[in-house]
C-alpha cells in the first residue's frame, strides 16, 4: 500500500471514529477515559493530526482494542472503497482544492454515508480500471473542466503579460521573436540556453526541452524545434521564473506531468507564453478582419500564422482564449488529433468546449471517430501530400459546415494539419469550431461561403446509424447493443402489461 502521510492520518481518524461509535462513546466520553482533550481527538478523527505512540496506546486501552488493530491501515468492508479510492491516486489528480473542497471533509462525508454510496465508489473505481481510464485522463479532464469554468480566459495571467510587456517590451512590437525573449531569459534570470546537446543522443530526439537547476539554470532546446516552438518554450520559462513556481515538470513532455497542480501550472505557463507572443490587441484586430471577409481565405489565415511566426495550435488556442470576450463568439470547441503516416488510427489528444451541450468529435475513446470530421480530413489530405512529396513541411487547411446526424447542432469549423518537427511520421491537426447561430452570423462574414462544404457528421462509427456512409471505419456495434437492450426492455414492458391484464 502506497499512501502519503495525509491519507494515513485520514485512515487512522476514520478507524478511530468508527470504533468509538461502535462502542457508543461520544467524543467527550472518550476524552474522559483517555485523558485526551476533545479538541485533540476531533483533530485526530478529521485527519489533521496523527497521535504519537503513547497517545495511541491510551486510545487502544480506552477503547479496549489491540494497539496493532488501531494502527493498521486496513479498514472494514464498509470503508474499504475509501482506501481503494485513496490508493488509486485519483484524488491527487483532481483539483479539489481549486474548487474549495477540503479532502478531509469529503472523506469524512463518504465514511458517514450509507453502504450504497460505498458500493458506488467501488463501482466507479472498477469502471475506471476496466475502461483503462488512467489517472492522467482524470487529471486532464479536470483541467478541461477548470478552463471551461473560467470561459477559457484567465484575466490574472493577461494582467501579468501586460506588466511584463510594460517592463521589457515598452515599444509593444507586434511580432515577438525568439531572440528577444531568450535575451530576457538570459539577462533577467541568468539562464544558459543550449540548442545543440539534445541533438547528440537519439534518446532525446522526441524531447522538446529540459531545464537543469544547478549553479546556473540551463535550458536545453531540441535543435529540431522551429523558432516559433523555441520562443514558446522560452515564454513558459519566463512565466515559471516570474511567478516563482516550483511545482512544475522540468522536462518538456506531456507525459511527465505528475499532479494536477503541475498540469495546471503547465497550462498557465503555456497561456502566458501564447498571450505574450500573440498580443491581445493586435491579434483581435487581425482576427476580426479575417472573420469579416465574405469568403473563407486560406491565404489570409496563413498570412496571420506566418506574420506572428507561431504554430497553428498556438494561434487557435489564443483565438479560443479571446473569442468569448473580444470576438463575440462564446460557443465553440477546440480539438487536437494525432495520427501517423501509414495508420488509420486517429487519437483525440486535447479538447476544450465552451457553452455547447455536446462534444464534437466524441469524447476521448477507443472507438473510431467519424471519418467525415474535418479534423480527420485535413490529416488524410496531409498524408496524401506526404506520399507525393515526403519532404513536405507545410500544412493542409480547410473549413466545413457540419450538421450532426439526428440533431440540429451545426458548426463552422476550421482545421489545420501539419507534420511533427520532433516525432517521425507523427501528424497533428487542430480544429476550432463555432456553433452556427445568429451570434456567429453577425460576427463571421464567410459563414455561408458557398465554397465551404456542408457535411453531416456523427461522433463515432460504433455509435452511428448512417447506414450508407462510405467513410465508415467500423460497424455500429455500440449502437446495436444499445438498441438490443432497448428492445428487450420494451418487450418486458409489453409482457408485464399483458400479465397484468390476464
């Protein structure tokens, strides 16, 4: 059993409380028997304190239970699911403190709940395990929800960007270069920046960057990174240092984020860096000009990406930050898909949605996402380009008006796909989709551009009943199971009605 000290305190407190209650003793009665104060016992039972050995001996003697039974981490069958929950690490991956939830109070409530709730907790843990929902998925889902609660816009970080620019960039340049930011990182925080070392070993080939904290701080950048990617990393380092953040990963890899706080700090650093590189005032004007066009212009969007020297993902993420407050668009989604050359597998690796009831593209799933989706289409177009020209390093771009099958949900989506700079054969598409409503029609001029394709889409092939789809990647097995269950239930209702009438 691998539990931290806080959880060991919680378990001891739960056991003490449960044994005391089984002996029909109040806190004051146990205090009198053990010569310990009521306030001290209350702190033990709520998991705030763990008593020393002599105090445990007093409690064991007062309750007439063996010392070893009291200190054992094993709980009764009714409370066992709580141990499983603590041991699973799920709670560490959820931002309970960020939502004002005290973990001790939560566990206490769970311990006082009826047996049915304990059974529910055990079921949820089993479901998480059997469906291969890792602790990382819980944490990332929590982060996505956290962003949505804040409308994907963090005013405190925007203010920090403004302060930073006032101090270091008083001329307010429209385009922020890697050289400019790296000079600030060196001069203000004493960093050495090395863009050669990581290229000397194959083990580091897919590593974007890493930081070493010794006598001098050293930022090692992968030499394959583009200037846009390098300045994004430097921007994150500026945030970590400016805000004196220690709870962070020093290896630039999504897989190296161990806790929700590290994940959140990584997101905030990314937000700061993107907001720094893509100035709110300049970009808002440029995107409004782009949206005001009557025809969708790949050339104009490409021009914006190249002028600011950013990746498509950085641009779309920044638009998603600004859309609700400054662009008049508050119903949208952002998706990032990954795929490999020669593979028909498409993985949803990032998602944000705001003020929409469904999740276009489906939830992170082992099922096959709808092949009609523009996220998939731009990746497939990129694969075709790379097949014709293996050294192609540009990107594919398209727009689509999507209507979900069996619903009235309509979205105008723009998607861009490009090859990875670091991982061989890896491709990424980012998609920004806005709900087509009257609000969108008054803010995006090209929403009804006749050259934009109209397409009916669905979530996943396994849940789709479009029988004549030519892009289907898997049979509708999940839908068929659900329909079979529905038929059985309806038949049982009919049978029940007949038996009552007979």
